[in-house]
């Protein structure tokens, strides 16, 4: 069997780093893309290809993909993990902030999927995984822009699954709850945020990046070719589909 190649966005830390490490552990060749260098991820992944680029910039995306293809020759899996999650009252959300959230959380996955598609088609097999959010189901009142962007990402996932099914390319979303990452600890998880979310979960503990790994590996697995257009809600029972 051909060795699969995966590209993970937002790979410098948190979920992206855990996803990169998990995929490498399953034998994937892994490239990671982030706005910043990724030394911690590179230290944990053999032959890691570090890409420093902006997921909202088409030119930078294509230049990064050229490096992946030069190194590995092919691409099979895209994990759209990069995202932003500012928290503010709706009336304090400026149009500029709204557009920034939409650009990173919704437009960037569109740009990434569009850019990698020729390579997935050429490989004759592919997996695209979009990291959405359980916020779409719980609708936190101070995260209107974020929630709207992730709802849009779920819509993109469904429509793209219909478009790419004939090419043996599946498209699915994973919707985590509030995950304990360095960024979350400084922002939405601070000042009692983790405790508030925990109180609404059936599983009464804070979600860790490792809680998403088995779901990701299931979605990208060779045997998951009949799973597409779905959103897997992995949020400790904070909401139910």
C-alpha cells in the first residue's frame, strides 16, 4: 500500500500538533502549516515538513503545497484545523472582526480544499477533515461570529462531500467542545470558562487534545470510505445531535 501523506493546518501547537503526531504514528508522512515555525511539532514527528504560511493567502498556500509535493510527491489528507475564536458581546463585534473570523475559519478551509483538490484527485483517494465546533449546537452568546463561521464550515463540509464523492474523496467535520490548549487557557477557558463548559457536559472533565485523536484516525482510515458529509460531535455530551 502506498504511504499516505497528510497536511495539517494550525500545526504549531494544541490540536494541530496532536493530530500531526497521531498521523505520523499511524505511518503517514506529515506536513504542517502555521503562521509561525513549529519546532515542538517537528521534534515529535520524523521527517516533518514545516510550512510557515497564511491559510488565508492563496499565493502562500500554493507555495507551501509545492514544497509538500517536492518532498513527498503526492498528497492524500487535508486537516483544516487552523482557526480563531475571539469572544465578545455581539454588539461589540466589529465588521472587521467578523470578517477576520470568517476569513480564517471559513474562507481558509475553502481555499485549502480548492488548492489540494488536484493532488487528491491525482492520487485517486483522499480525505478532507474540517475541525468545526460544538458551539454550533450550544450557541454561546459571546461567540456569535465564531459560531456562525463554524456553522458555515459544516455546510461547506456537506456540500463538498457531495461534490467530491465520485473521486473517492470523503469530506467530514469533527466538532469538539472547549479543548484545553495553551490558547484556550489564555482566552475562552480563563476566568472559569472551562468550569462552565464542564458543568454542561455529561462527561464531567475538561476535554484534552488527545480526546479527538481516535475520531480523527477513524475518519481518515482506509475503511471509512463510506463515511462522508458527516459532523462527528465529540464534546463530552454537552449537546446531542
